[in-house]
């Protein structure tokens, strides 16, 4: 494994104020609180206002990071915003966040790997810094999924919410955070989870025109619970580590039953798993930083703890990284 020279030095997060409860969803579609909690673990989710977009959420997550860790970001030389719900197709949400923060002379790009976005973003930040090309990278995972959710489809509208998290990654040869990674893509299964774009090639059920998320939940579920444990194994092998050396497992927070099943299959203790879905729902690229930040605020994660971050979903793609928490 290539020697990392990058360290995560700060974290921040933000969720919109408005709460959408399961009881509210009962009024929209044929569902009920008991079904949603027992099948997903989700109790409520946050919803962005009409005029609030991904760049606003990402910007607020960075402000939170700056305030809590007393960090300046004016010398950041790359902004990576992981999202599949950008404000615009172009400019990127990263461009908008750069302007809101007043950062000069920084690269700014959006990265779309859906629910695996944030772990891909951290992996890219590590690569850019460890190669010597960049010194200070902001990685933001932010989504406004409510704007692409079909609130007449009970199989998806109960799942998604809005929110964002951010991490600052800086050059540090002495105390690097990044230990190993594992990436995989199965594009041949992409029709099981998509959000419409310019092509109509997935439009078999006439759903594309809605520009909303379409998901075959059962198929994505089966794929995740079988492929994530295998990927986790590869990730640990790449690091020359075993599961008992991992303090916290942070899988993508899509569904608590899926997380329980992955833990059962890998024999990882569920009480050392961090997730953000109970109060925030599935926020795609934001679930992992939100889960970590909840645990940081509760003082559960300690300096030098080893974390496995494992994103998976639309693509279908997955990205896992092992990091050492250094803050
Ligand atoms: O973040 C990206 C990655 N995405 C995921 O990881 C999502 C993976 N999938 C899932 O989380 C689950 O598949 C869902 C939560 C989406 C669905 O749960 P499930 O246990 O797989 O349900 P199902 O699709 O197998 O449906 C079971 C039953 C069906 O009724 P019948 O056919 O058995 O009569 C559905 O029509 O539950 C019904 N159903 C509902 N009932 C009440 C589906 N949605 C609802 C609902 N309320 N909201």
C-alpha cells in the first residue's frame, strides 16, 4: 500500500431545520411508522427548504468545521464536493461553495459516486496530497435528496433525507490518517438504482421522465449484504489488519437491517457500528460524515481509533477505506 502523507484534521456537519416524521409520510403514501422503523430503522429525516440547495448545505458544514476546530480554509487548494444532487449540472456545487467561502486559487470539482461518494472523496484527497500535488483539501458530502424523491412512491420516499458533512485533509507525513482502500464497480447492475439524466436507456417503466430516484430496493439490498462483507475482507487484507483491530465500522446508512446483516455476516459487533439513519434517513454521500460527526460530538471516537468507512450504492459501486482518527 502506498504510504499516505495526508491527515484528517477537522470535521463539520449541517442538516436543514425542517423534520419530516414517519407520521407525516403516513399522510402521503400507504405506509406506517411501525413498517418504516422495523424495515429500515428510520424515525425521521431532514428536508431542505425550497430555496436551500446542496451548495448551501455543504457551505454550512464547512462553516461548522471552521468554527469548531478554529480552522482557516483560505489556503485550501482543492474542494471536492461529493454529491449526486448538485444545485446545477454546471457550475459544480464545489464552485459555488468556493465562492461562498471566498477561497482563491483552489481547484473545485463535484464527484458523483452516489452513496459511496464521501469515501471516494477522501480516497482522492489522500491521493492528491500523498502524491505531493496538493496540500489542503476540503472533502464535502452533501445532498438534497428530497428534491429528487418521488413522494408518491412509498418504496423510496420513506428512505431519503437531506444533509451534509465535511472533512479537512492536510499534508502530514508524520501522522497520516489513511491506511488502506478498496474500490469496486458493477455498472452492469446500475438499472437497480438510478436518477434520470440525459439518456433514456433505463426508461423501461416510463419512470425516467419524473427525474426522481428509482430503486429496486430488494435487489440493492441483496447486492449490498453479499458484496460488502467480501469487500470489507479485501479492505482488511490490503491493510494487513483483522476485524478485531477495528474500533468503529461506519457503513453507508441506508437501512439498519442491512447494517445488522452485514455485521452478522462479518461477526463485527453492532454496538461498534456508527450510523446516522435514525434521525436523518438515507442522505447518500452525507451518511458517513454525519455518522462520524454524531459520534465525535458524543465523544465516542478517541484519538488513534481505527475506523472502517464503507460506502455503497448507486453505480452500483462501493468504496471502503481504513483510517486512523487523528483529531
Ligand atoms: O442508498 C443507496 C443504497 N440503497 C439501499 O441500500 C437500499 C436497499 N434496500 C432497502 O433498504 C429495502 O429493500 C427497502 C427498505 C427499500 C424495502 O424493504 P424490503 O424489506 O426489501 O421490502 P420489499 O421491497 O421486499 O417489500 C416488502 C413489502 C411489499 O409488499 P408485498 O409485495 O410483500 O405485498 C412492498 O409493497 O412491503 C411493501 N412496502 C411497504 N409497505 C409499507 C414497500 N414499501 C412500503 C412502505 N410501507 N413504505
